[in-house]
C-alpha cells in the first residue's frame, strides 16, 4: 500500500462537492486539515487523480502527492496513529 496526500482548493462558490469527498473517503483515509486528506491505496497517483477529476471544476486545484516517513507534526491522536500505521520509509 502507498500513502498519498490529497490537497485541494475548491473554488466554485456554492458547488456541492459531496461526491468528491465520498470518492476520497472510499479509500482508507485520515483528514489532516480542512482541505487535505491522507489516503492509503494500492493505486498510483495518476489513477487516484483520474478518479477524482470528474468531480472538479476547471478552476479547482487538486494534488496527489506521495507521503513517506519521516514526518513531523501535531494533530489529533487518531490522525497521528493512522499516519504511524500507514506511512513507510
């Protein structure tokens, strides 16, 4: 399994992005911030992006970035535990 950071800026006011979030949450995930999730998957980053792209507007921004140890930060215990279980060197 590989862990990716999905980070985004959704720029269409009033648009319902529920389906995008459902797609992100179809993976094993942890929410890192309001607009970023860590996911664990056997897919490559292009496949993950291609699955999310239909839910975006042309003025939205979204990146899928590989995550690996080491890392540092502070957040909720459940997120910290998820990262410890899912990130590798």
